[in-house]
C-alpha cells in the first residue's frame, strides 16, 4: 500500500508537502477503513484551487515513470510550480508491502525527463543516480542485474523501468517485494467523475466503449444489481444499435428509452464508476490504488454515502476528493481518514487539531467551525 508521498515544486505545490496515510489514530470504529496501520479509504477536502487535483496528478506521476499504462501528457502541462525558478520537481513515495518499506524518490523537469532516481527496499539501496551531479555514475544493486550496463547519458527514461523490462532478476525475497511494488504501480487508477472518460493508469488502452466492455465481461446483471443497490428503481436493458451496444431503460414490456437521454448526471457518473471498478472482486484485476477527483459532484449525499460504503468493502486503497461536508462524519469513516488539503500542508483531521475526537463528535460541524487546521 502507499504509505506516503512528499512532493515539491509541482503544479500548486511550491514547497514540500506530504500526504501521510500511516499517521493514524487509535479508533475502535470503522476499522475496515484502515489496513495494517495505513488508511485504506480516505476522503479529502479543501478550498477551490487548494491543490487537491494537483495532488492526484502528483500521486500518479509514478505511473508515467514506470508503467506502460495510459497517461495523457496534457494533464501534466505547467509541470513545475510557476512561483519558483527551480526546474526540478521532486517526488518521494513510501510504500509498505508485508511490513517491508519501499522508498522510491526521483526528480524531473517535466513528466518524461528524469534527472535523478533512488530506489530502496528496507535499508538497501538498489538504484541510485543523479545526472545533475554525475552523468555517467549509476548504482544498480539488484540480484541478477550484476552484468547490466546502462549508458546513463543515453537513457532518456527511468533506469528502474529499464531494469524491470530488460533483466531477469534472481528469485529472492528482495526481488519479490520489488515485483509487488511494480504490480501496485501498474494497477493504480485515477479517473474523473463524468463523461470526459479521462483517466490515468491501469490500462494502456485510451478508451473502450463502456457498455460493450461490460457486456463482453458478462457483468450486465451485476450492473443492474449495483444500480438497484444505489437506489435506481427502473430496469435496465441493452441491445445492439448501429453496430454497438446501447444501454436502455425499460419502462414496460415494449417500451425502451436510451439511458444517455433519460438518465440524470448522477446515474451517468455512477455508470462510469461501475465501469472502472467492476473487476474489484478479482484480485488479479482489482486496482491497487484509486483516486477519483470530485467523486460525488453529481450525487445526492445518500448516493455519496453508498459509494463510500461500497469502496470501504473493496480490497484497494482509495482517495476521493469532494466538497460535500455532509459525508464528513464518524458514521461513515473516522477522523484519520478525512484529509484537509492546502498548498502548504495536507493533514488528516485526527492530526490537525489538539481536540480529542470521539465517535459522538459532529465532524462536519467541527470542520465548518474551523477546528481542523488550527
């Protein structure tokens, strides 16, 4: 799981800021939202232009570094913070796999151009170089990569990615952790809430027809069940029209209407959510980390509540951004799972106040009253 990320000089963040998923409290309720001492299901608040979207892009910069999965370079325009003259953007990720810490740090001048990299498992550094100091010197200490020769000056992408793609590593516990780390990165998924179909990670394919994919995977009945659970009372149907599957709403035995023409924005957004998360029951296909920006922009608060309850039950780490304070409640999550984002600091509610927070406290009222962050 992702333990923390520290990023500096990236988009909204001029100075180093850290989101720490391991800084948890000792709460006895909603324990399923935390796994192995790391927040598994998190919701983030912040004013407009506070850096929430920038943070999502920062978290997923690692996908552009290491995976072949889809990344749209347009999302990374204006890469460095405009207030500084420093061209280097710096990232440090910390992960935890079966109690072993993995640290991956690097610096870049844009989304594709790497200046330095350092990768370690436990206390052992396995990759280390900095082209700004020495354009030729690189440490590679993976078992099985002893004979690997990298001409650092000619390498225009991640050395860690080069090792993964070109070396058959020895079978040992260290490399097993490395493979878990790499699998986690390859399964990370960011998507936006409605219609744009914009996403980062998870798949190299830039976009498939949503319903066609659901039908081919034999998930249509599960889609209907999901919509029923979410409060959608009408029956769904589908048929091929002009060569592609069309989602329909069934009103009686003979009448059908196009889902896209009749549904609300919330139901359209719900379909997109189901499309991305339909494989969560399969450990091989389930995303490792999901970030949804403005996840409930088109949801009634009861539907937002339902979605978070669903996500809590999934075996993946989740970070959602929202402005909906009605779901800032101990009934749903816990204080260490709610984060408040600004351009200078990202902290969960548990750590942003000296007040002892208990199950009976009204977190929304405390947040609106300015308790957190003081």
